[in-house]
C-alpha cells in the first residue's frame, strides 16, 4: 500500500506542475504577480479536485491513514488465528481447525508456524498426500526458495499414485539442481 501512496503523490505533484506550466504559458503577456496567482490557483484547484474526487481505484482513505481495508483484514486474520490457536489448545483432535490454522499461517507468511502445524496434521492424517506437499512447500518458503534436505525427505513421502506427486517431483528436481550449482 505505501507504494500506491507514493505513486499517487507523484501523480498529484506531476499534474500540479504540468497544469502550472500550461497556465504560465497561457498567461505569458501578463505581470509576474498575475502569472504566480494563476499558477497557484491551478495547483490549489488540482489538489482540491483530487481531494473531492478521491484516489481512483483505491479505498477512500486519507493518504496518511494506515487503517486501510487491507491493514484491517490482516489484523482481523491475525486476531482470528489467535482465537483458533486457543480453541485448538482445548480441542487438539479438531482436524478442520488444524487445517484452517495451517492455511492461515501460510497466508500470513508465518511459515515456521505453518511447518509446526503441518507436523501435527500429518500425525493426525498420515494418508493425506497434500499435507506432505504443503508441509514441504512451507519449508521451502521458509528457506527462501531453497529445497532443504528436510523438505526433500517430506516430499519423498508423497506416493507416486497421488495427484500431488508430479508437483513434489518438480521440487525434488530442484534439490539436484541445487547440488550441482553448489
């Protein structure tokens, strides 16, 4: 979101300067005071119009306001995740709860926490091949794209009959490429 704000400010300044240059060109023959007042009127007018119309395709928030919809959604997801963790402490056999928690951690890029949850999930559901894949993917994301030995071991547990096997093999090929590159 900060990049959007910076780009919006650059656009606003660019429009103001451009409009001021056009105004100065149009008012060439008039006195310096009239030209300056004309340019200031254009700059203030562009800023005012921008303030009235708002930023196009963005939430209607003040530029300095950090309470954007995206920020609120992240805060809400974090709060819901905390509540789910508390609930799972009381009901540790709730498989759906563990699955939701693992996905939430992955969405929040809390890969280390997701790895811990998938460790629990594969103990509860050892026949679910996709859990091994997601577990390994979080290990890979945690290692910034590197397929570690631990991730490779997890990927090896995905059976060849699984629809997730091909994706696991793609990651396992990266292990070989990593070895030859180093």
